[in-house]
């Protein structure tokens, strides 16, 4: 079947999109345990980028699983497919819309995060590891998920009965128990500011 798929050669390319938007396009990928602060920090960063007139799109686990990936479970195989689909969507947003994409997903496997980098390109991938400890995340338990997992009501829950593989070489690491949301988002903004600047 793949031999019959021939992508259209669209006339508007990424360089033109970057020129009219006046910034580069890439993926900022937030990874960490449930409750670590990924989506909250990504949301705060998104607000900072909006104020700088950066064109963005923010994706997070719950919103994607309620729509695009509602057919997937939390088995290791479906987790991998979940991340693969998100990476492909992010890549389309980067290359066909010139956006800075913010993705906030547990993404527990190192191999999957490596695959994201391969899909979007190493030069367009920024990995932000929110390293808040399991103890702190469980203490927060903002959605009550850890309590359910401990009670056996949720299976394959990361950190309880499913593994989380710590990123080996993240672009930036932030422990959200040691920084406010504002501080954390500013740390990421500081890291990416030079990457936003186009050469044109």
C-alpha cells in the first residue's frame, strides 16, 4: 500500500511560513510523571509565547486521548502508538503550519521519545523533563488517579505498576516541586529564545 502513497508537493514551504511568522518552528516536548506539572508549565509557557506573538499549538495527553487516540488503551503497545501519532501530528503542524508545538505527555519510554526526535528532526526537538518525584506527584494527586491506581482500579499506571524511563539527555530538566509555575515556564522560555530567531 505504501508504494501508492505519493505526497503532494505543496508550493508553500516551511521557510516561507517562518518568514511571515518571524520565528522558527519546532516541538517542545514535556515529559514526566502524571501530576508532575507538565501541562501546567506548558500552558504558562504558551501564554508567554503568545505575548511574544509566537504562533503555537498546545497538545496534552487527556485532550488527545479524548479525540484522536480514543481507540487506544494504556498497554505498552498502545502507549507507543499514542506517542507515534502525536509526533506525526506535531510534525505536520511544524512543517505545514510553521508552528511552535508544545506537547505535554507522560511518554514513559525512552525509545518512544527517541522516535519523536526522528520524526520531527533532531534540530526541531526540545525535550523538557519535569523531574518532580513520584512522592510529590502522588501527594498532589490532583486528578485522584494515584489513589485509584493504588487501589487497583487503574491498571498500567505509570510510576505504580508501569515503568517510567528517565530521559538520558533532556534539553532541560525542571523539578516542579522546587520552582513555581512562573519560574519553570521562564526557564524554558530562556532556553528556547535563541532557537526562535530565524536567520532571515
